[in-house]
């Protein structure tokens, strides 16, 4: 495997951490882990910006900017609900992200187990929708158990829905046993079914 050398000059790092509003002291080691964590911040800022554009178009005024910063919408009386979508297929996360954001929700996405756990620890969400096979049933069940354990420890009122192409009854049974609140098979109109359940549990105010 060919090694790739990454050179980061001082001007680039200065601009990068200004964008993410991160203070870096002289003795802080700049490594890929630190850069990656701040890239997540940039992604979050971009997603919020896109959400705001849907509300007010290209003209962003200070009042709407404040609503975005605080997580509220002038059309609602409380913070927008957030749905965490976990699937190893990018086309699925994109489809669900588009559907839910058009319906008035914020979204977080992930396509692998360890990334999903780290995001769940750092970010706030109200509902998790996760694929059972990421990429296999074993990893999916491990993730389900880990998320349920974190929910119990933190006492966060978060529900978990499983989405899968599997039609095996034993998969549904074991997911229920391990704490899944919903179970969706990817059959006809499954996108609409998920959206309906989300609205029942997370009404858009």
C-alpha cells in the first residue's frame, strides 16, 4: 500500500479551527483524530444551514439565524425533533434523510457501528432508525444492545426502530427481545410507514 503524506500549513489550520470555533493552544497536538472531530462540526453546521435555507430561502436574516442556532423554528413552539438514521447503504440514508427533513425533522446519519456509537454519545436525538444488517446481523444486534444500554444509563427517552430487508420472523422476535421499539420490513411503502410512525411518536409542532 502506498503511503500518502499529508501536509497541513499554519494558515490552513488557523482557518480550519476558526470555522469550527475551536481554540487550539500551543502545546496541543494536531492529529487526524482532532481534525476528524472538527469535520463533524462543519458537517453539522452545513446541515443546519441547509435546513434554514428550506425555511427562508436564500435570504437569511438575523432572526432566522438565531432560530437555527437555538434549534427552534418560527413555525413551532419547541426545538425540532432529530432522527438518527443508521444504514451501511448510502442510498438508504439519503432517502430517509430527505424524507424526514422535508417533513420537518432534523437528521443525523451514520453508515457503520463504531461511528454510530460515537455520534450517539455526542449528539442529541429523539428517535433512532437503524438497519439490522450493518453489514451483518451480528453487528446490527451488537449496535442495538449498545444503544439500548446507553439509553438506560443516560435515561434518555429515545426509541429505536429496526429497518431491514429480512422477512424472517426470528429476526423480528430477537430484535424485540433486545429492546427494539419498532420493526420495519423494507416492503412496499416502507418509507411511508416509517414516516407515519415517526409522526405518531415525534409530532412536528
